[in-house]
C-alpha cells in the first residue's frame, strides 16, 4: 500500500491561549426533550433529523457514536484500513459503510484533519431541560467560549469527572461537530449539552433549583479551594480573552479564583476547567 492510501494520522494544529483568564489567563478565540433545541445545533436553526448533519470523524469520536443507540447514523465513510479494524474489533457499523480512499475524506475535512479513516454524518442528540438537570453532582456552564478545541477538551474532562451536563450559550459558541467533536474524543456521546438563549436566566433558574453556582474569575474574592462546595454544583467558566460577562458574574452565587503556587499564575480555560472539576469532585466526595 502506497503512502496516499495510508490513513491520515497527523498531529492537528491547535490554537494556543493568550493572557487574560482563569487564574488570569484564558484561551484564544478561534456545539429526551430539548429545552432550547437539539444539543449539537444550538440556536442555529437545526433540529434532529433536519437537513444539515452533524459531522464526526476520528476513531474514538465515530466508534462511540456507533455504540450510542440514541445517535442516528445517516452515512458512514470508511477507508479500507478503518473498515478492517472495525471488523477485527467486532464494532457494528449500523449502516452499510461507503469505502473510500483517505483522500476523499481529506477532501471533505481538509488535509490537516486527523480522521484515521472514519467520517460519519449523524443526527444531533436530544438535550435535557434546565429544570430536569440532575442534582447529584456537577454541571459545567460555559459563558461564550468560542474555541472548538477548548470546548472539546472541556467536554473530555467533563466526561472523565462524570459531569451531568454542560450548559452553553446558543450564540458565540462553537457547534458540536467537526473539530469540537474530534477534540472531545467521543465525549459528545457521554455528556448532555444544553444550549440556552439567555445564560443569566438559565443561571437564575439553576439558583432557584438549589444549585450552588460558582463563577471562576481571576478577580474572584475567594480561592475555589476554600469555598464550601455542595451538590448540586454548577461551575461557570468565562469566555476566552474577556472572562465572565458582568451579568453572568452578578448572577453566580459565588465568584472564586484558582490560586496557583508556581511562577506562572495563568491557565488556559480547558485546563482551568479540569482543575476546577478536580477540586469540586474531591470536595463533593465523588473521587472515591
């Protein structure tokens, strides 16, 4: 097999953070019964089963989608190598796959996409309502975080810490498809996403439902490690570059910072999310 027929597995190019955020640094700008739309489509006019599919690619992303009975698979493109590996691992493709050369998937995604020979067109997943969010753990709230790499990494951490849902803004947030889905490495199938038109209203509703809403901001009055935390807990992370918006900050019951012991005091938003989740899960006794 020549080089052109090999599945692409090159390292993708990621945008790095720039100063200003969680700690004191944020990343760089660059998606049941739905409450505000299907979880991957936000407020962009799509609904489950609509004309525009969600695009998933990469081994973990696609195989977890294939294993999710709630995910409707419309179309599956596979290279010969990927099809052979799926067969060897007894993974059900659920729909008859279309065998293609790697270059065909490159053409669809771009030459830098690390697709590993798999591309799926799927329907969006349903999302829970705000008032039906579980009250036995942690929910993440993202205030206009725009970089799909960061949001995907946050989703992956959320799945690792058994986060019950992610609440995000319908506008100024990436769609849960393509790069975001690949960065999430299958976490889209594990963590429900609720997309809301008005984040402050959603936070108020969560406050009314007993959530302790904690905003993370470098100007927070308390260190998160010293805040008495309780379930249900909502950790609120601000946008890249500008942090929590004023109304979001005012709606949170507590605004806390992440104090770092080293010479560098700043964290990228996805790293800040992982650290905050570890603190929250440890304090709630979820790590045992």
